[in-house]
C-alpha cells in the first residue's frame, strides 16, 4: 500500500450514512476528500453489490478495501496488503475473502423458503431492473448493478404475512437474514461484523497500531459497529454533514496525538 499508514480506518455503510435518502454523496464528499487527504483509510461496508460499491468508490476517489452484500465478501485491491493465505479468489483487480454463499444457491433456498411458509416474498431475482428502480428509488443504471448479486437476495414481504414462520423457514434452510432499509436480505451465516473483524486483523498485521471507526444507521450495521473502537450511529440523514464533521474532527485529534 503506497503513501498510507494505518493510523485510522473508517468502516461505513452507504445508504443513510454516506449517501442521503436520494442516494446523493454531495453532502459528504468534501469531508471524505479531507479524510483521504489525511491518509485515513475508508472501507465501504454495505449490503450493496460489488459493482454498486465500485460505482461510489470511483465517484468518491476511495481506493481502500471494501465489503459487499452484508459481509459476504471482502475485496482487497491487489498489492494493498502482503500476500496472505486467507485470500480465496485472486482475479486481476482484487484479492477476495469470501464468507458468503453463491447467489445461485441462495436463490434455490429462497424458492424453498417461499414454498415452506406460503409467504408473498419478492426478491430482486423476481424483478426486472426497471421494477427495482421504481420500487427502490435507484436510477436505472444503479438498479442494473443492484441486480448483479453474488451472495445474497434482497426481498420484500407483501401483505400481512406471519413473519415468524418466514424467519423460521430461513433458519431451517441454515441461512440468515438481515434487515436493511427497504428490504430484508437473505444471506449465508455471515454479517458485517465478521467481515470487519477480518479486515481489521489484516490492517493490524500490515501496519500494527490501528484505531477504527464505524458509521451505520440500520439493524444490519449493528454487528459492524460492535467490531470497531468508535461506533457512530446516524439517526437522521439530514444530519450527515455534521456527523462526518464530527468524525473528521475526532480523527484529526487522534492523528495529532500520535
């Protein structure tokens, strides 16, 4: 990794924390630039797909590792850390640590769960990109990226279903679920906290001393926040600028002390 020391790492969700309710990053972008100028690592940790996260990394100028689909996989840019036996796939751009179940298998489980509980559940695999855009508020471009699932299935529950039966059916299939903003997410037995813990370990192996921050706003962020030194809970998206100003001030104070 060039021109950086480990000092501080910020693990942050995207929707409602770095992005406004309208999926805009303009409010937080100046503060992200300031943190990057301070050589702070910013690891995006989202329920979004790899392609969605790459879209925002490029827009914000972030080049650090990221975690996709609620902790299903850790994507580490090649040569960011020293070679490590924990890496699984090693395509051209990334070293990858996979914790999740392949999407095809998740969808097979999803169909069995639907049959078991007779629930009206609709997953992204049942929807076109246009339908996802209309329901979620995403642009069509981003909805197409959101459909490119690798490890998890976002879904909504229609009508007044008995959710306890649904969640029991998920457990019977030996899978888990996470509650995001508009959707539940059917996943393997992983979460953001497990992935953050692994990535923290890699940072410490590489650089030694490390202070971590976490920014989240939904139930699926709780495990991530529990895994960092300084958790920050965002209660209102209209306060994002002040939240990131506070984080920036904390990190600046920490770096001065060090």
